[in-house]
C-alpha cells in the first residue's frame, strides 16, 4: 500500500500527507490535527484525575495546618525579675566612646539602669545585646544630643553583655544598680524631664496621676511581678492609672517635663 498523500492547496501537487511545507512550491501548509486514539484519551483522563486529586490533597493539607501567628511581644510572654527583693548593689560601670562602637560590659545578672548621653547632631541609637548573643532592646533612637536614664535587664531572660552604639559624636553609658536611682515615698510625687527611672518606697501603691508635656512620645511603664504599660501617647498627657500592689519601679520616656503623683491604698 502506498504512502498516504494530500493535495497542496497552492500548486495542487500530490505530496506526502505528513508534509508541513510543499516540496514543489515551498508553501507553508496547515497541518490538520490527527485523530487522538482512544488509548491516548484514556491516558489523558487518568492524568487529569491524578492532578485533580493532588491539588485537593495540597489545599486540604494547607487548611488543616495552623496558620502562622506573630510572636507575642517579650513583655507579654516573659516576667520581669522580682524587683521587690532587696536591691542588689554593685559599683557603677562607666563606658565611653565616640562614633559607631560595640563595647562589652560585665554586669551582674540583675535589673539595673543605664545613664546614656550623646553629644552630636545626627542619628544616635543604642542597642543592648545578651551575654550569649542576640539583641535585647533598642534603648535609644533619637537625633542630636541626648541624656537619659533607662531600665535594663528587668525581664528574667535578659542579661546585657554589650552595647552597640550608632553616633556621630562622643557618648557615655554608665550602668548602675537600682539603689542609685531616685525614690518617691508612697503617698508622694516626683517630677523630672526626659527619660528617667525611679523607685517606689513606703506604703502600698494604688494609683498614679500622670502629667507629661512631651514634644514626641510619652510612655510610662510600671515594674513589679509584671511589666505594665500605663501610658503610650504623643504630645501632652494628663490622666490616672491603676498600679499593681507590687509595683516598685517606674520608668518614663519623654521629650519634655513630667510629674507623677502616687497614692496609697
């Protein structure tokens, strides 16, 4: 039996049925799709069904797996060191430098405060890092000169071993025990300007009447067996907040003057 042929629609020559270009006139030919065999149709159906089941399995597995969640903030999952115990004491540790620096600090594994200053006109930032590695907190992030007192290592998993400084001028970091900070007798009041930390002594605290005239953020924390965020505002603030009975330390982050009055139960 001879090979199958077809007629070229351009020159009407009989040519091989499989040709896509006529060997006589060199015209391009449209190749009609051949008939798909029943066997191939069956294979296509099986393949399509397999792909469908695979997609169903993937989507089902994705819906059953737990959706990712953001890790809670450290203050929501970790408890601070019990600051109601006797205040530990150690000699202040003074660190000095200029410009960008990384400096080590050998301090006890206890809550402490850091007096940080900067004489410069550009960005000033200070991170504290854990003794075993890893960032703990961004303590300072401001522009220009700075002078403030900040709490460090108030959470049980924190132990500062070094500071990372970004600066365009000279800076100092002095780490001191809690015994060195100001205190307010309950009931009583205290005032200040800028970032500060102070202790509560005497009676059992009940409420805090807080007034602040900050040009930027105004934040107040209370520390006891937990860390409580009392105020987080921008600009001027005036209001009251309840204190836990075990509150012994408070910290203020402010770009202006502030006053806090503590009442007793």
